[in-house]
């Protein structure tokens, strides 16, 4: 009986992540296809991908960039919509684009004794304009979740980590079971500016 239970659980650990990921991807494809309403399955995803790439290419053109800035100007001035729009925009830009924010992994000492340490990312290293001189803003992602907490801590409690920020994020989000942070950053994206 122990043999069956052990192998059943091992099988679940293999099957569930694959099935759930495939299901989410399938539902995303179906949703995009329905949204665009094209006759061939999967064509909506391809059209969306090509359109996003073209927008990215066209955004480097001065005239097109000015046109693409119009929705930004509208959404950042609209009450209530501004909060939603800027939150989503800042979150996306934190991971991709020219203004990446989660690229300064740190180990933060919290409380003590005994002290507890947590992995996070410095998102702002100068809080003096807010009246918090000598403190930094550290974002702590939550495991198995798309949420996190922003904590203001004394600069001396923050120690830079020489590791790839993507690996650190994977390590945190997986609850410490994947990502592996044992290797220094190859592209220089690791390390903090605290």
C-alpha cells in the first residue's frame, strides 16, 4: 500500500503542474480566439502576438510613439482608472522593459534576536523625499501567489545578493523549492544598490 501511495503522490506532482498549466494556456488561447473571432482555432493568439511585436517595433518611431502615448495620457489623468492603469503598467514594467524594478535582490534582516531574514528586491533606495532618510523600500513577493508586500527598512538591514534576479524570484515564488540561487548573475543583473 505504501508503494502505491508513494507513486500516486509522485505522479500527482508530475501531472498536476502540467495539466493545470496546459489548461490555463488552453483557456487563454480560447479566450483570445473568442475575443478576436477569427475562423481558425489558435489564429487569434498568433494575430495578437504579431500585433504586440509590431506595436513594440513601431514604438521606436517618434511619430508612432507620440500616438501610442495618447492612451497613456488619458488613463493617467482619469480618476479611479488612473490607479488601476498605473498599477498594471508599473507591475509589467517592473519585470520587462527599460524600467525593470525587480533586478536588485537583497537579503533583509528583520527583527531580532533571534533575527529573521527574508529575500526581497530593493525597489527604491532613496526615501528621503518621503521623510524616511536612511531607509529603503523592499518588495517581498509571496510564495505561490502574485501578491507581495512593500516594507520600508533601515538601509543597514539590507544586504545585496550576488545572484540572478530571475532565479531569486523563482526561488521566492516557489517557496524555496526551485530557482536555485547558488550561482552569481551571468548578465550582471544581480546585486543591489542599497
